[in-house]
């Protein structure tokens, strides 16, 4: 009978989590007290803040259409190019598991987005071409109904979202 014991120094991870907690709390406070002149300006500020604080390549905010059969990208911020775009559409008919997960979940934390059953429906058309390996999507609710989603998209190696990152993403959607 034998065994193996492996010790890891997680001090760096603990310090990074503490720094995120303090920085994220301040970011949420700053976002909440800011009075933007219009929705597009607010969305730009929110996506830029999220990308910067969570160190993700892409952050986007999508809203449901009136008939609720699609979500439309109102703002997508790419960190490396520091650019904004909008207008992409995602259909409930083509991605029913994703839309179901949005309605039923507090958060979609897809560490392996291309294989996660909640997000893999758009792997070929969206995730792979963009190099997205991990996603963390927080549904936006208004009066108990999902009206949109804040998407955090990580490019590169798969990423395991920390509890602090999940709380931050959910708080942004609540805000």
C-alpha cells in the first residue's frame, strides 16, 4: 500500500484573489455611482471595466429581442484591440440548451466552453473562430425575467473561474 502526497504553494492565488476582491468591490461601487448620459456609453464603460478587472479578452452585453427568440449584442469590447462592436445575433432555435441555461441559472461558468453542454452549440460558429476556450455568462434579470446576459470570454488555455470572479460577474449583471 502506498500513496502520493502533493503540496502546492497557493499563496500567489490567494493574494491574487484578495486583490481582485478589493479591486472588484471598488469597481462595482464606481460603476453603481456613475451616471452615464445614455445606455451605449454605460455599456462601453461596463464592458471595459469587466475586461480590465477580470483580465479577459472579450466582454459583451447581449439583450433579448422583443419576441425573445434571439439575443443581440449591444456592446462587445475586445481588450487587446481596445475596440467596441455590436450587432451580432444568437438564435434560441439554433442554441436551445444555452437559452435554457440562461433562464435557469444564476451563472454559466463554462471552464471548457467548447465542450460544456450549455455552450458547445456555438463552438463551431463562434467559439473556435474567436479562440475562446472558457466563458462565464451572467444572466441579467429585470423584475424576475431574464432580459439579457453579460458574457466574459477567455482566449487561450482553459480557465477555471474563481468564486470571486463568479461573484463579480453576477454582481455586474445585477447592477
